């Protein structure tokens, strides 16, 4: 089965938005991108984060992916399925989002 791709540039309106923030917006993006369906399908999902995005807030990331992290039983299996093509700066934001989503104080669903 071919890998699937999510391009976050669509959410950033192809460069008009430079920061993705807000848990509610992340939840809405999750629905728009059919991530629940991707979680259930086999194969890798490549997540492309364009260079013009300066930040993805941890709260946005949690809205977008915390259910996936829970469904896939944690960080390691989540990162086996979802491969992020992003700048080092964005990868730091992603790491914080994953850490927050897997902490005991953050509700996963």
C-alpha cells in the first residue's frame, strides 16, 4: 500500500498563516483531514510541514494528534506511523506536543 500524505500547507492557507495555534483549531483540522480514518488504515502517513510555517503550538498539535497518540498507544508507535517532514524548529514544537499529549496530566481524548 502506498504511503499517504498530509500537507499542513493547506491548513496554513498556502503561506497566508505562519503559526498554527489553538486546540480547537487543531481538533477542527483533525476532522477536515480525516485523521481518524488514517489512524485506522495501515501504512505510513507523511506529514509535510512547509518551511513558511514558523510554529505549530503544542495545543494545536494536541488537538490534531492526541487521539492518534492514544489510539496508537504512545509516542513510539505514533512516530512509526506518522513521519514528519519539517524544519528542526517545527520538530521541536512537535516533540513538545507529543510530550504534552502523553503526560498523565493531559487528557488524551
